[in-house]
């Protein structure tokens, strides 16, 4: 979870979906500014309700990735170089989940390069959202 810290200074709110985090992640959550609502999520129905309120889900290959993908939520999944077979190889999308984008490690090692790509794409997304909101509603002429 601490790898994602480099995203937290962006103009966005971050919500944790990680149930029962490791002790080090729990300490990080407490000081990061990430909103943690997982204590209020008793089942996948409640988790799905929360996912439906989010603009984007950024996750690793967990049940959250599959739930968000199945719901049609915009979802970015961070994958290892050799992922689970479901994600296939050499592609950035999923034939099963049209709203999922895959961010793969290019080789063995850490996720730093993946996080840099996610940061860059998130910055682009946030900028386009701000530009869209700034232009306001358009009236028919």
C-alpha cells in the first residue's frame, strides 16, 4: 500500500478497499489521509455499493478487481510481469471486463515503474475531468 503514497498528493480523494490490512499498512492508512470505510463493509453487496460511487478503482489482482470489473466500474489493475492466466499476456485491456485497464510490470522487480505510469495516466484523467467541469454544461444553439 505504501507504494501508492506517491499518488496521494494528486487532486483526488482516495478510499481504501483493503479489508484487514497488514499492521504496517494499517499504520500507513492512519497517517496517509486515505479514507478507510472498510469497517462498514460487511459483504460484497456493501462493497459493490461503495464501488458504484467511485470514479475509478486502482487495485492489484484481488476480488475487488473482479467485482469492479464485473460491475463495469472504471478499474486500473496493477499486475506482475507474469500475471494470473485470466489477464492473458501482452495487452492493456481485458476481454471479460471492458472498463478495466491493465498496468503490467515490464520485468521482475518492484512496482515503481508501474506506479509512475499510473501517476501519469491519473494526472491526465484528472486534468481532462477538470477541463470538462470548467467548460460547464453546453446549451443547444
